């Protein structure tokens, strides 16, 4: 149990990144008091294309798991897929978003992005694009031109993160986070490593600025021994397996599967992990209604209708 967690949450600096001291709530592995229980394993072998550049599997989404996943809304896993060289643009053209954030993490390949707020750029392996749509943006996403000409393996994750009602109509924001800016920590007993993209984990602080307290951690694990990871009490905790396998009790969780944990407990215990690449997502739940309509996620149906009207009227901007 983290005795001062509630008081520490009050110190959180909105939009300025987690205002939490890692040492105050991240207990050592040897001091893990109560492990969160595994509540479900999500498996979805079905895939679909987003545009002509993103062959994705939706590993979780808010229509059926909204309250359990909050503040996380949806996760699409694209690839891995080998694309032949081309001079054509592969991806998805102009489309809007409002009311949430998209977090794109590239594992292989390259992505180019631009949006109507002036944000954009190119990201490659290890890089992260954190786009806050908030009041509304129009954007497009394509394979990087150099990658498209050369061809190769393409693999990425796109995570949707909800915004609380008070921040849904704030100004859009774009964070281009390079691999070199993301701290990496080695785990005890040579069990693996962790890149901390957002929040606090194992004494490291991620560079991403968030609106609510959360952790987004890129894990590499390989151990036949138990791995104990301390995470905050009462937070939503999700482990997304991208490659390799892990075992929790009698449950084997394999590539493109998701382990969802109960909120009670101060950490998670993994019995073994084999050549694992996974995303650890932890966050303080947003206790508000979730109403979605295509590329918009708001709190009421009326707000979705307004978003559609605003987009048609050009109030979310245009691409240059």
C-alpha cells in the first residue's frame, strides 16, 4: 500500500507531466506487498486495414471495456508486416479527432504525420508521437517517404488516451519524442529493461506530458524466474503483449494479447517471460461518461453531434 498516494495526486501538475516522486510510491520488487489479480486476458485475432498502410488488430477498445480501461480507450497494433518498396504514399489521409489523445509508438519502419494545429514530423524505431487532439484537429498519417522507397518490416502501436471533460476542449498539442529522449532502466537480476515514455517507473521519469496521472512503459523481459513490477494502488493496469510470451499463474499470454488486472494491489507478478516485448499501461481512472462517435470521444451525444458539425464547418482547421 502507498500511504501517501491520495495526497501525492493533489500535487500532480496538469499538462506538465506527472508530479509524483517515483520513490514515494514505487516500492522495490522485494517489498511488493500485494500483487494485483489478473482479471481477464483479451484475445483478438481479427484484423482490418486503416487506409492502405496500417494492417491493424484492435487489442482493446472502449465500447465494451470503457470503465475498466480508463483512462485508456483503444489500442491498435499494426503489423509486423513486410511492405515492398514503392514510390506511392501508403497510410491514411485527412481525418479529424476531438476529445482525446493519440500515442503512436514505432517499433519498425517510419511514420510521417501532420495536423491542422501545425504539429507534425517523422518518427522511426523507438520514437513516439503524442498528439493531443483536444478541441479538434485534422491530420494525416503515412509511411515515411524513405521507408516507403526502401520497403521493409513495419510495426507500430497506436494508443488512444482519454481526456477529462475539463480538458476536452483545450488547445491541441503535439509532442515529438525521440528514442534518445526516453530513459531506459535495467531491471533487477538481468530480467530485462524498461523504457519510460510517460510517468514514473523504477526511478525514471518519462518525457511525455500528460493531463492525468499515468505510466506508459515499453518493456523487454526474458526470465524463467518471477518478475515483480511495482505499480500504483487503485490504478488501471494493462499489460499488452506484442512479441513473445508471459505466464501469470496458469494463464499463458501470447503475442497480440492483453492482460487486464484488478485495481487492488501495489504491483503485478509475472511468473515467467520469454523474449517478451510488451507495453505496461497504468493510469488513474477518469470517472466520467464515455460517448464515442467515429473519430470523436466526448461525454455526451450532444457533444458528438457538435463535433461533427464543427468538423463540417471547418472549425478544426485544415491541412496546409
